[in-house]
């Protein structure tokens, strides 16, 4: 046997191509691994944001636990003490004409803020009674206007005390009592609102009647204080 024949006989092994079934398996595995990162339960960020922005069927604008009787009683005592303090301090406050104009401007501004927020909430409540708005919209509007109402009420009391009301007048006392009634009623109205928000399904008639009664007292109190203030300013 010659060297050429030996070289022809001993050849390096040829590169074996993978079987067809193995190639097909690897081709299928790659898309499968990609699809594993996108399971049917996983959504894109845009879909998650859209789902978060869409309220559930029973959504009522969120709710918190209704304030207990002790908390309401403490709030009433605190507010009554502040109301009485403003009345006792008012006769001892003397303002220059410039500062009196500033106090009058703050008084009117607080009236616009507080009473305007109350009218907004009551407007949504009326639309709900007419079946034009869902209850969740009313509760959300009430929760959003809560801070504005209290800022307006506290500002009215403070600026009114700075203006030095004539406590010897019967109409002034009616106005002061109307402001106190509005504040106490606002505490009960907040409790009724939280109870309505916590109810799943149709609210009970007792809760609805309590809400209507509180809204009526609020309107009567605000309008009484506004009209007496307007009368005293022009008399």
C-alpha cells in the first residue's frame, strides 16, 4: 500500500450536520422562549395604565372608615370652642380702615370658596337624584370639596371676628348660630358620606334621608348667614 493510498484511506471525519428534527426543535424553542416572557396574564404598561384608570363596576370613589361617635363629639367640642373664642375676641379687635378692607376682602373670598364648594356638591347630589349622575360621582365631588368647605367656613369665622360684629344685634346672633349649625352639620354630613361610600349596592333609605336632611340644613345655614351679612352691610 502506497502512501497516497494510506492518505486516501485515512481522512478526517466530515462535519455532520444536525438532524432535521433537531433543527426544527431549536427553531421552535426560540419563539417559545420569547413567548414565555409574554404570558397571557401579563399585560403591557399601556394596558395596565388603562385598566387602572377604568373604575370597577361598584366603584364609589373610594371610602374610609366612618368616624366614630367619640371622634365626632371631640370635633364638635373643638369647633364650638373655636366659635366661642372668636365671639369673645371680636369686641377687642380694632382695625385700621386699610386692614378692615383686607379683612372684608378675606371674608368675601372665604364666602365664595366655602359656599361655592357647597353649592357644587349639592348640584351633583341633585343630578344624582334626577338619575343624571352615579352615586360615586357625588361622593367623589364631596370628598374633593371637603377641604374647600372647611377652609371657607374657618376663614369666614376668623375674618368675621376681625371685622368686629355687633353682638348686641339679634340678627348677628342668628348669623353666628347659623355658622355654628353649618359647622356641626358638616361633621355629620361627612359621616353620612363615608357610610354611603362604604355601602356595596343600593344605599338604605335611612342613609339617604340622613344625607338629604344634612344637605338641607347646610343650604339653610349658608343662605341665612349670607343674607344676614348682606343685610347688615347695606343697613
